[in-house]
């Protein structure tokens, strides 16, 4: 796995050890937590882009630590 960027979120699937980034990681979280099941509609392009942006950390969008 590549080094993480500051603020990047990743999810590890403990069943097989796979590490998922971005929308794929968020989707795994949603499948495991019943309260998040409504968010499984990541097939909506605008929502998927938003999740990718939020999970990718500061380096990808010029975010600051303020």
C-alpha cells in the first residue's frame, strides 16, 4: 500500500486484510454498520465524488489544518 496522505482515511477489511481507500472504503463501512445502510447509494456520481474528496485527505484538494 502507498503511504497515506495527511487526513486520508482508509478502511481495512479484517476478513481478507485488503485495505480500501476512498468511496470503496466508505462503502465497506456502510455495509457493516446498519445505521449507514442509506449511504450505500454511492452509485450517485455527485455523492461518490464527495466521498472521494472527503476521504482523500488534505493533499488532494489543498485543504488546511486550521
